[in-house]
C-alpha cells in the first residue's frame, strides 16, 4: 500500500507527532439541532448552531490533532480552530433517506471534494449506514456510492476517511441485547469490505465492535451480557484482523467514561487502532449548559469539563499505534531503508 504526496500531506496534517489521530468531531447537524431544541424548549437557530461549533473548535482543538466539521454550519468554526489542528470536512448529507428502505446515503448537493478542499479541508469524511446483513441490491448501491467518492478523493489527491455505522435492517433496537450479539460480526465484515482497494479509503472510522453495556465484567455493563470480557477482547482482535487499512474509533454517542473504558479494553486486546474521532463523548454534556445558560457558561464548561473529557481520551490514546505503520512508512512518511529499524510491517490487505 502506498500513499500519494497529497494524501500523505493530509494525513500528517490531522495527526499528532506520533502519527496518532486524536481528533474532535463536531460535524453533527440534525442530531445537534434536536438536542439543542430539546434542552432549550424551542428550535435552534442557524446562529446558535454556528456559535456552538465555534466554541467547541476554539476551546477544544488546542488539545486535539484535528477537528471534523461540516460545511453547512461549521465553516465559521474552521477559522477559529487552533493552529496545531488539522481539518476534516464532512461530505454527506445529515441522516439518510427515510423514504425508502436501506438507509441510503446522499452527498451535499452544493459540495464536491474539490470545493471542500478549497475550503481548507485536509481530509474528506463520509458517513455510511452499513450492515453486511442488508439486501444485496442495497449494499451494491452503497458500494458504488463509496467507489465514486473514493475516485473523487483520488482525483483531488486528498485522504478519504470512511465512517460506517451498523444497523438492523429488520428494524430492531441497535441498543439492545440481540443487536449487541450481532455487532462484532457487523463491524468486522464492514471493515473487511471497505479495506478493499476499489473504494480508495485511507482511514476506516469504525464503531467499537462490542457494546460495553452488555460486556460482563465492565463498569458499563447494566446486567444481561452478550459476551464475557475475554470474548469481547477476542471480538476486538477479530475486527482488527479484518482491517487492511488503518482504523480509528468513533464514540457513537456513549459517555466519556464508557468510551474510555472501551479504549482500555482495546488496549488490553492489543488492538493496533490509530486514534479516535471523538465527538459527543467530549462535549455533549455541555448542550444543556449552552441551551439554558448561554454562550459564556458553555465556554466556561468547555474550559473545565470539556477539557477534562478530551484529555481523558488523549490519555487513552497512549495505546494507539501510528497510522503510518500500516503503510510501511516511518514517522516522516518515508519507507525505512533496508536493514534499518523502522515501523512494523504493513497490515495485510483483507
């Protein structure tokens, strides 16, 4: 596996000095609007959405290697991030098409990879709802969709981060026990699929392959268990073995404590994850503060509790492995000379 000059430059821009991606995620749109409206008891305005994102970008990026934002409400925030922080921009529409089955994706109609790059993006991110248990014709649609985005990113020589989130095509509860039992296979098979070269994905942004709330022996476990702690670690290992590209974990809306416990379990399993893109686990508890007390109170919350949250995640990243190891590169983006000590061999393609 090789990285072009432009992709290598973009990857370095969103990584820390170790080659680990310690990125904040603030590209939420529909979910953030709903959360702000619920907390305030009235609809959120565009000005509030932009103001919230600016505050997060300004006060949390000094502790992050990058931030993920959206071009709909997040462009003002791109200009307020810390100088050390790279920029990822989301390319997909928020949510999915609910007028037909399959959670089909779509791209923002007024954007392109060229335009996002011109807006300052170091990397492009797309979210896809995906499960290998969906009907073949629906997944074929999704495969072609990602191939097109991958080709667009290749043409613009910019890294492509693919985030995939599993679901139950039968409409079951994705937070329930039965889905928890299926989740390891959904995550592992999705990682294997999108590691294939035709998609042009450079970083897999993946879910934790188990639900900690159903993992026996964890603090997050609420009673019934889908797997033991040792079984959960084997699920982490199996998912990692399926990856032919570097992968990072998303927080998927769980609490900061649960996300950090998940990262600790990944470390116990010896999983070579290359970082995180962490959103709600860092700033979500500040939503009611902003909605009810205003910007100044929210900024104060970010400077104290928000900073504690992101620093806790950063501490969990001591176990992360540099993404460049997957590409057989050293810390400067070069292949080690023969006979020199270097990085670990690249992971095999799935």
